[in-house]
C-alpha cells in the first residue's frame, strides 16, 4: 500500500465524477470508452514505472478531456448555436465576423447574432449585447483557428483556440517541474481541477488568458526577464484579470535587475511594445467605444454596465450606483503595500504569483461582481503558487 501515490488516487477521484457528469461522446457515452478509462485508472493506481506512469497520465488526460471537448463542440454544431456554450465564445464568433466585414467589434451591438438568443435572464437583457469586453488578443489569436476550422470543417467554435492553449498550459507546467516528485500531482490538479473544468468546457476565457500569463511566469523562472514581457503582454491584451499583477511584476523586474532602472526599463520595453502593437489599432479605431467596452463597462460607468452579480461584497450591498472603488481602496491599498513589501523581502516568482492571487481575490471581492469562474480562476493561481519550484535564488 505504501507504493500508492497521491497523484494516482487524486486522478481516480477527480476523473470519476467528471465522466459521470459530462458526456464523452456527442450522443450517449459508449461503454467501451468507460471501460478504457477505468482500465487506465486502475493500471495507473498500481504501476511503479515512472515512464509508464507519465504515459498513462497524459493518455488519460487526452482521452477524457479531449473526448469531452470534442463531444461538446460536435453536439453544439448538431443541435443549436447556443447549445451548452458560454456567451463569451459565442460573442467571439460574431466579433470575428464583424471584424472580417470591416466593422469594429467594440463599436457595434450584438443584437441579431446568436448571442441574443443565449439565455442570460428571464427578466433582464444581456449587457454583453452592447459591449465586447475582451481585449483584442482574444480576438486576434482566434483568427487563424477560425480560418483553419472553416476550411476543414465548415464551421468554427470559439472554444477551439481555448483547448489548444489548455494543452500548452499543461505542457509548460510539465516542463516546469521536470525532475520533481510533485510533477504528476500538479498536472492532475491543473487538468482536472473541479473548480475550473466545467467552465473550461463551456468556453469561459480564464485559461485562454492564463496560458500566456503562466508562460510569462515560466520565462521569469528561467531568468529570461525581457522575453517574459511578450507573453505577459499577451495576457494583459487578452483579459483584464491579468492587470492586477502589474505592480508586482514591475517590482519583480526591478529587483531581478538588481534595482537598475535602465535594465528594468529595457526589460519592460518588450512588454510595452507588444501590448501597444496588439491594442493601439483598436484603441485609435474608436477610442470611446474601446474604453467603454473594456474598462467602463466593468467599472459600472458605462450606459449598459456589467451588473452587480456573484458572491462578493457587491451582492451584500447590492447598490447599482454605489462607489465600490472606496472599499477596494480601503482594503486593497494596504494589502497591496503589504504584499509589495513581502515580495521585496522574498523576490521569487512563487511569491509573485501568490501576491497577485491574493490581491486579485480582495480586489474582486470588493468589486461590483465576483463570479463563480473568478473563484475557479483564483484556485488555479493558488495551485500554481503552491507547486511552483522553490529553488530560486
């Protein structure tokens, strides 16, 4: 019994409820597929060979999550455009079509698109019909997948680039912990995290952004400080949930460059240049529409703002015109100073990730909305911080 590993037990515990909840085929999951998965899980429990264990783990991830994702996309294509998909990839598909027709996706409304039929509420209009909230890289990175999918399959699903980035995230995590005993445990929890996997299947964009942010962390770990700015910029140009890391990232660069301002600016220039190349075209195309969709919409100052929602302080007060920034300032600013001091004392990527996660948690909690997917995203950040290598100098 001492030969049992925690990763093999966790894989068994996490895979079983997933395959019993989500189908692994566009129709009913065939029992032969269940049989294969259970055989892999059983062998993985008792196998002692390291290489075979690695193969079995990746094979299980590929079969289980790959089958579920393939099934979700095919079932939607056979059923209806709004079938079992989140409104963000649904809006992405329409935004791509607007862009290809020469229309600014930040300056148009989404009435008359499949998003209008997506069920948001029985009594309220989906505010996403007025604003495309995602940053431009979410749109631009998806374009090659759109053209390739249309040419091969005749249709495009907004989750296709997401599953590629999910696989990329797992590969990076695997490479990061090369030689570590916790390698398989981290990959198991990252792949089958119950707080994120369901949202990933319906196409929410957290992993889309986090794959680039994780890539930035990975390059920082490898002391490629300037190059790390490229994926960090892509993360910032994908989703606003990356933005709270900026003060920690700036301090980390300054400390990693031994408090040399010129070297710090040089490293930061990669970040600034890439972010500008991605964002400025859409900003100058219609700056008012761009800012209203990506900034004011979330902050509650746009005409059709994101509503108070979720599980945080916003729902406790539930005042639509309340200045939530006061609470964010009262609680967030002291925490920011404490965490910056903490990072200055221990300037490691591990502390950088944890500081970002904790600050984002407090910032979101005292905002207008704190959704279920935000909690799932934070669980992924804290998992990363926990498993991040400790052998930094």
